[in-house]
C-alpha cells in the first residue's frame, strides 16, 4: 500500500491531479521561455513536482489524522473549518517557502500584482483539495452504509427464514409423532417405515441447515420422504403431482423450500378424503412452481402470515427474479426462482 492509499484507482487520481498542477505551472513558465534556460526549466519543474506532492500529502495526512482524533460525527461544521484552516495554513507555508527561496533564483523580478494573486491561489487550491477529500469521505461512508444496510437486511431475512423453519419443524414433528403413535398400535411394520422416513427428513435438515443452496434434484429426493409421511398420515386425502424438466433439476434452491411451501398449503387448506388437497410441483422457465387447489380453512391458529414474505425476502438476495405469489379463484400458486 503506497503512502496509505487503499487502491490503484486512488493513486492514479492523486498523481493525475499532481501532474495537472505541475503541467499548469510549466505552461505559465513557458510564457516567459526567453528568461528560462533549459537547466532552470528542469530544476523548476522538479521543484514544482516535489512541492505539489508535499502539499498534497500534507493535506491528506491532516485529513486522515482528523478522521481519527476529531471525526465529522463529533461536529461537522467545526471539523470542516478546522480541516480547511489547516489546509490554508499549509498552502500559505508552501507559498512562503517557494517565493522566499525561489524568487531570488529567477532571472526576472515578479510584479506586485502577481505576487498578491499567489497568496489567494495558495489558499484556494488547498481548500479545493480539502473539499475533495471531504466529499470523497462522505461518498465512501454512503457506499459503506448501503453495503451494511444490504447485509443487515439479508441477515434479517435469513433469521426470519430460520425462525420459520424452526416453527415448522416442531409443528411438523408434533403431527408426525401423533401419527406414529397411532401406527404403533395399528401396523408396526408401517410404523417402522414411517419412523425411517422421519429420520431421513431430519437428517436432511441437519446436513443442509447451514447451506444457502442445494440442487433441485437434492430437494426433490428429500421431499419424497416428506411426501411418504404425508401419504401415511392423510392416505387418500392428499395427492401430489411432480413434473420437473431434466435441465431444471441441476439448478439450485434454498434448502427445505419445498417443505415450507407444502406445509403452508396444509396449514391453510382443509385436507379431507371427500375433498382431497392436490399439490402440484412443476417447473416453468426459470421458476419452480408449487400450487394447490383452494379449500381454505376458516381458522388457522398457527399462522403468523409471514412465512411466504420471509421466503420472498430471502430469495431477493439470491436472485434478481422475485418469488411470485399468485392466487386465483380456485388455485394458489407460488413461483420460486431457480438459481
């Protein structure tokens, strides 16, 4: 890291400005080319570069030091006045050194109007540089705040999604254990199969709880165990239809997305042999579509109405395409973007 610069772009911008100021001075001197020998021109150019770099780095050092000892958050106006005053002081000091030691070496005498103008120039230039430093500081803070806000929103969405999974799992486990208790007395072999499927479901959740993505095929393999449990619990009261394109199976989704969507359908709809709940899982374009026929419960005690919104919020950080929730008169569609 050169002189504390964060990246190559800052170095290029800094020394482009330094070079521009030096070239401006060179052009002024060329207007009096007859009075300047080649040797004096070279010496003056080198001295100009050194002085401009020293002034620039001095101003930048003051800026960085004040950021530590007296940041803008303490008192914005006072901090700006202190920094600009220090800059003016540095500029006037450089002006005094330049003309105290440099003027006697010139082959001609500078007129009083030009000398008076240089005092103003050496105050204006460092003030402009400091305003550039201050503007760049606030632009960087603004960018940092955007990144922080996005990260916090993502973390919030992830926490909400994790809470949703944690709510579903105990609810699902309670129903599963209730069904298992009945099966133990009715059909021990079926109860054993039911317990094996249940263990596979929780193994999947444990293996993937810290992953952002799994392939759709992995999720479909998992959901077959879940569907097997539901078939045992509800028998002919629930029907599933899965139709996924082969190329979509290699794309990714967030783990347990399908379980959450199916659980959501079960939670909000009546499941009865006389009115079977039909859940379809299909792929359309770059979307996974989960839909069910509508036969809404009159009351849903465990619903906080945030599940799908949390899912939508989480997917917004992983895909430019939104989660689409599209109810119709007879079916409820949720379209999740494949990643």
